[in-house]
C-alpha cells in the first residue's frame, strides 16, 4: 500500500483519487451489460425446492457477496438481486440510481441438513463493515446498506442473537438492519457470478473499493470467513 500511496501528499488526497478510480472502473464494467438491462425488467425469483431453505443478505455490491457463500458446503445457489423496495420488477439502473427502496442483495439457497443458518450469518458478518449503515466501502447510498432479510421467526431470532453478540464483542452499536423478507428480484444475467465471469475486473474492483482492507481492519484474520 505504501507503494500505491507514493506521490500523494496526504491520505485524503490518496482516498479521493482511489474513489475516483473505483467509480470510473465500475461505470466502465457496467457498460458491457447495461444495454441488456434497460429493456428487461427483472422478475420475481421462485421459492427454493422442497427440502431447501433460503437466506437473503445485503452487504453492499452484490458482486462481492456471492463467492463467500458459493464456496460453502450445503449451499446450492447464490443469486444476485434486489429486495426491500415496493417497485415491482426493478432494473439495475432503477436500483443503483437510488429512490427505488430496493437494496442490492444475494439470495442463498441452502440445505439446512448440511449447513446451519447460523453458519451463514457468520459468513455474512465477516464480509461486511457492521458499523456502516449508510452504504458499504466505496458504495454509498441506501441501495448499498447492509441488512439481513429474515424469512421466519427462527431466522429472526438467530439474526438478532448474532447481532447482540457482535455488539457485546465490539462494545458499540451494529448498524445492520434485520428486516422481514420481501419479494426478491433476480438481477440481470451479466451480474450473476461476476467473480467467475470477469475475475480481473472483479478483483480490481474489490481492491479499488477498499473492501478487503476495511474487512481486515474490522475482522482481522476472520475477515471473509466464519468464526473459524
């Protein structure tokens, strides 16, 4: 990081340039799929098959929330999408512009006989900045705020318990909302599995956005994973 900062007189100057590069990169990356999304509103995602359950998490840019769950035994699918707003069949442009009420989220379909919901919560927490309720990392606005959408009383109880544990651990309030589940809309195809389709762009975005640096600062060796 010292090499990257060379030439900048102040940390604030470095941060301003870093954010500018991040925004320019994101705009360029999205142009490759923007044409497809303008013409097609997104449809409701169906409920998971019998025997499987789902969890919905918001942790900033949904590109970055797929891989942490994708690699977990018992997880059947991870889908990027939108939830939390009243606008039906939203497009990416409508959500990212703000004002739709929707948040970028991921839907995790999992086998509860293989992986517990509590384990998914562990992964979620260690992939977000739990103290920032106004966005995540370089992505700002309510459409990027962190949240846990709960499907039932059992999920709510588990989510609230995990949140209280973190408040005790850090001795400060946790700025992550626990909300009742609402309709989940699958995002456009070009957003799905972005870390697999565009690995160089994905990794550069994570770095430029300061995501991993902040996660390491908050979570240390636990960053990105469960309790261990």
